[in-house]
C-alpha cells in the first residue's frame, strides 16, 4: 500500500529494459533503498467458481523475505492510473494463513514470483519499487496521482508508457504472444 496511509491503491507500472540504468535514475531522482532486494512469492486466491474475479476483487497472500501479508483489493476505478480499494494486514505465519484460506473454500488460482527492491524519498508521498519478474523488469510507482505523473516524468517516462495491468494480466498477455500455455509466473 502507498505511503499515503489510504485504503485506496493508486499505481502504475513502467517497463524497464535495463535494471542498472533504472536504479541509477531512481537514485539520481533522490530516492534511497528502503527495503533491499528480496524474493517474493505471491499467491492469488479465489473460489472454485471465480466469484472474486467476477466481481473484480482480488485476495492475495504474499511472502517477501520474512514478512507475510494478506491483501484484499476491490474493483478498479477507470482512469490513467490503476486505482482500487485495498486493505492489507501483516500475517505472522504464511502456511497457517494459506491453510485458513483453504479451509474457507479458497484455492490458489495464480502464483507469481519476483525480486523486489523498494525506494523512498522522505520528502515525497509515494514509493518506487523495482520488480524483476520472469516476464521482464518493471518499476511500480505507488502514491498520489499527481506524484505518480511528476515522478514518471522525472524518470523519463510519459503517459503512453503507463501500464495499469496486473502481473497476472501481463503474464497472460506474454504467454499469448509467446505461444505458451499460461500457468504460474515463476522463475
């Protein structure tokens, strides 16, 4: 969730071909590493009849290093930024949380992995993350909409570069383009 302490997620993704160049641009813009590079496992849960997906909702369990979180996201709002209600809690035991979700009738419908580095500038209201995924590298800018636009511009990006798709959708599109049967986005 963004550093605005709101229950509204506002973000974009930006594709970056060169990780080192991206790191340099982020640091030149005044951002420092707040969470060092760590491996993440993300599991998306739904009911067997895809009730959450049909409503535009999402339930995710994430393990990033030793930190585990559970996140519920609501339906996306229209706009140039990805915006949707988001509620997130810290979970003390990933396996127990997964067991609880399974007991409640949810099942893992998609799993994706990435390496993530988080950057902040204490004078700015948003967060920049650098994600290394099996389908490429992305920056995520999460925070107030005006901050996203200014930061994207400062990093050399413009509105046509904005990606508002989820990693699941990006993975599915990647598979369709590559002629690969979609499964899980894992290394």
